[in-house]
């Protein structure tokens, strides 16, 4: 019997306890032994909870328990999760986490510590909730040179953008609704400003390209600038506005970006609605693949954590070999990436052509007199921004996602 | 350096050689050592091919070479691939294959042989080409009770159905075009009659539910009955006709089925076009997940084989623990599964109601006078078939896929 502990009995931690109990038999079948929770660390008490008697307030009750071989860290934040994780790994216990903040900040170091002590530091649940994207990158697409990773990695913002598009809501109202339904937090900055997606694309890209990407270096724009009219323009162009977290390997290096972009029906991510997440991975042999599922929620996220726990139990005394490097990757400036841009501006088409050169797909919408929207030619972002600076009357603009006909390659 | 051999230098075998060469550096980074091809078994010669000098016609050159630790089997069929694979495993070599025929027929036994000899028999490429669906079931969704597996698992039929829907072609013309483009074989029965998808759903379902499903017991219908008019009716119902390979866990047991079905835009598989494949897996904790990619082709399939090779090299001397059982699973009769049915018939709505009870979504199409289409209420297939037998004037019918509003759960 494998004994584990859970640190942090919140939404995900409680989901882990529930999943291990609910699927006890299936897990035993697959692992060859039972996996049970021996201890739960939380500052609170949980009277009446089935796990009530397992709760301790003392970290050392877990750290010093030699029976416990795997610890789930679902506390979030950096303190005390960072020192706790470090000590557990040094004590020869594997740690499985959903804490993307910690993985993005100290993941490289913690993996190294795990390796030194022949244990594992796994974090499937840190990106894409229940979607097994980390395992796909670490253990499935291992014969690939990954060329691109692009995902809808934040459920909150996708919910807001979907409800703006489908119900015609303004950003503020859609956010309020998301908060009422529990899909957005009271302080939603980490989500709506793109920081959550930023950490996740940094983690996924580090695994995909084999060098460490500092999440703070990923250029990031949130969705607060998106308004109802922008979405009407997108619709008229047969597009949707989605918060994409993306990175791509070019000849000269790798760039990454988190920003709301206009994407069309040629892109399978366009169909991903509500709180769902999806990640597209393009490899030089396999071509385009996509992975779709619940990006958050108690049980989907817990499912990913439990998958990691099971992997640790199966690989007792052995570090699962995955590609990672402590070497830092310097990102290419996104300024050099060429693409078409959508621009919404006041004035007339002549002004637009003067400012941006050749334009196409000019859209005028009812009720928005005196302005129009259009697409520019493909140009490096740097060039576009220079033109933008000189242009007058621009109301808003978006990057247009790739328009290649590659979907059915 | 890990040395491997390839048996069968056809489309996939050559793709494996090419992928290992092309991505040599990435693979070395991830495995910790180089992976090179030492021998290729094929009856033919390949003058001018980069691998020309590795070719042998003697199986024993591979079997008796103690340097070769992993063998790729891309010969297809059962003879001689079955005895060759068996001997290699017994000689302590791991085998990685794309041969779904062999996996469906003798997979259980070969895995058992591998286990006895502390090696691996891996077959990621046997289902879904480059989509890492086997690894997802074996190593990612391990904390789940899987409730459903539904896929578009055959690229040839999906290409034909897509081209019928998008270009209004008749089945025969679409098949001919697929043959000309190399997407369908000269003798296309295995694809169009559904046998290929049948083997694949048997393999995936065996892994998902943990007991062996005999592929010959999966009720299977091909797409030869699909005609242009059926597809026009589907369109009018905002549906597509797709060849689905599906299995589901019910309270009383598990059923499986391969058949063309009408599915609507609420189902993410509806958007999967051309030769692409996708698999939806539903678990009791993670909910609905989906995996999408190239279901065939030299490099995508080779990528999956190479991923297996890498896993074998990483797990030298150790059988990767996965859930499988030599116990056979008796499938529930599909007759008991309730769903709505689409019926296309001659006569009038009164006849339809008399025959099938309450009907909805009645469709009449231009140019198809004297007939119409409609959906029945939800009923067990057995009940539907009884009604069908007594009804007069029925031209064709389809199962309607699930219509639940679960996509954005």
C-alpha cells in the first residue's frame, strides 16, 4: 500500500482526496497496490468531513513520516509551499503539484533537487487542468522537434470572452457574471491581465523546447481592452477573439506571447468555448495535434494530480527522465513576428491606406457610424507599431492569428 | 548509444528511419543517448536509399544481434510479424509496432510475453496515428474510471465523408478520388467496411476498461450505405455523418459499436475533417477530454513509433506497468442502447408516426419529392429495429449521436 499526504485541503486538495477514494479500485488495478491518504496538512479544521481525522497543522507530521512516500502540494503561492516542497524532496519524498506559480518560479531547481534524491517533482495539473499536456510533451512527443505551442490556457478569460461573444455582454458584465458563478476570483487580475496564462505558456514552452523560459520575460497583454464592438467586428470577419498563449520556434530562435488575438474557423482553437482549455502542439514529424478538456475545477485538476501520484508510485526510487535544462532561453522579441493585424479606426479608407498600406476585408457595422475595421497586410509587429504610432483615429487593434491552410495537412 | 532495428521498410518503416535521423539531436537530449538504426529487414533492396546498406533479408541478423535492444515492427499483417515479434520478445528485445491487426489479434499474449522477459511491447501507432492516445490512456488518465471512448479513427472514411459533405460527391466518386490521392487503398474494404476502426476501438477500449475486448465481437457497419441525399438531410439537421468507433460503460456493463452516425455541432468530433483523426475520452473525474491529430501518414505514424522506441530505451530492463488483463470482456448487446434515430422514408408523416411513434424535425428536401426525413424519440435500438421491420417505405436510417449539453460542462 502506498501512503501519501496532501498539503492544502482546498478545492483541488479535497478533489484529490475524493478522486483517490472514488476510483480506489481502478487505481489499484493500474498501480498494483492501493494508494491511500495518510495525512492532510491544513491550518483549518474540517469537522464532519470524511477526511477530518487525517488533518494536522504540523508540517513535520508529514516530513518525518517515513511511511509517506508521495506528497500532494495544493497550497498555491510560494510560501510556505516552496520551502516545504524543497524539504520533502530532500527527505526522499516525491511531490506532485497543481501550483503553477511555484513551478514557474522554482520548477527547474525543484526538479534538480528531485533528481538528486531519486524522487520526482511532477506538475501535470499546473497547466491545462485535466488535459494531460505535460505528459504528452514529456513522454509522448519525444521524437519531435516542437515547432509551436498555442493554447487557450485560462478558463476564466475564455468564459468571459465566450459570454461576450454569445450573449453580447460588455467585459465588465461578463466578468461580474463569471465572479458570481465562481469562474473568476474577486481579485481577477491574475486571470484577466494574462499572468496565469503567461506562467503556463512559460512552463509548457520550457518543456517543448528543452530550455528554461523565465515567465516574466513573456510579453503579455490581458483582455481588459476587449469591448463588445471589437467582438462584433471579429464576428463579421468570421473570427473570434481568444486569449492565446503561444510560442513558436523560428530559424533565429523562439518567441512567446500572451495576448487576445483574432482567430478564424481554420484554427481548431476557435471552437473552444466557456471554461474549457485546449492546447495545440505542432511537431516537425507529427504535424498539428490538439488536446482539449477542462482547464480547471476540483475533480479535473485533481485527476491530473492523481495521475502524477500514480506515476510516482509506479516509479518508486527512480526519477522519471524528462527533458529539461537549467539553461535559460533568451526569447526573440515578438516585434519581429510578421502577421496581419486587425485595426478599428475612425476616418475613411484613404486615411487607413495612408497609415497602414494595403488593407482588406473592410467592415462597417450598424450603430458604429464614423468608424470601420480592416485587416492589414502581413508585416512584422515592429513595422505595424511604427505605423500605429503615426496613425490617427485608431480605436483598437488585434493580432490576427495564423491563416494558413494547414489544418487538414 | 541505443541500437535498434526496423522490420518492414514501407511507408511507416521508412518514416521511422527518417524521423530518427531528422530529430537525432532532440532525441539525444531527451533520452540521454543517441538512438540509431543498425539493421532493416525487408525482402526488397533499396538502391540509392540512405539506409541502403542496413538492409538485410535475414530475420536472424536482427534476432541474434545482441547489440540491438529495440525492434520496430512495421510489416503489417499477422505472418510473419507474429512469430517474429514473439521470438524477439523472448530474446529480450522490446518491440514497437504500428500493426493494429497484430495488436488486436495477439496483443494480450505479446504483452504477457514482454512482461515475462522484462521488456516492452508498445503500440502507440496502432490507433490514431500520431495522436498519443494509447499513452494518454496508459499513463495519464490513470486515476479515472473511463466512461466513454468515441473516436474518428479511420482517416480514409473520414476523408470520403468529408468530401461527400463539402463537395456533394457520391460515395463512389469520393472513394475514387481518395484512391487517386493515396488516402484509400485499391481494395478499400478494411477501411470502408469499418474493420480498421473496429480493431482500433477494441484496442482502445481494452486499455480504457482494463479487460480484453475481442475486436471481432464489436458490432460494425461501414459507410457504403451512405449516399449524397443522406448527407443533405444531415446538413438540414445541422449534423454531419461520421464513422464513429465508440464504447461506453453503463451500469450493467460495456458496449461498443462502429457505425456511421449523425452528430451535431454540440459534439467536438463534428469539426474533425479530411484525413484527421480525433478521440474523445470521458472519465468520471476529468470529464470530457479530446485528442486530435493526423491519423495516418508516414511521419505522424512514425513519430508515434519513435516515441515508443524512446520509452523502451528509457525503461531498459523494465516493463512499463500498464493496466491490462487477459480476462475477456463480454460486451453488452448494442440493442439495448437508447438513442434517437434518423429515418428517411417514403409516404407521409402519418405513416411515420404510426410506425415510429412521436417524430420531430421533419425535413423535406428539394429534388427528393415523395420522401422525407425525421428524428424519432429516444428508444432502445431493439425497439427501433422492431418498428423498422414493420415500417414500410424506409429508405435509410442512422443512429443520432448523443445530444446532451455536456460539452461545456
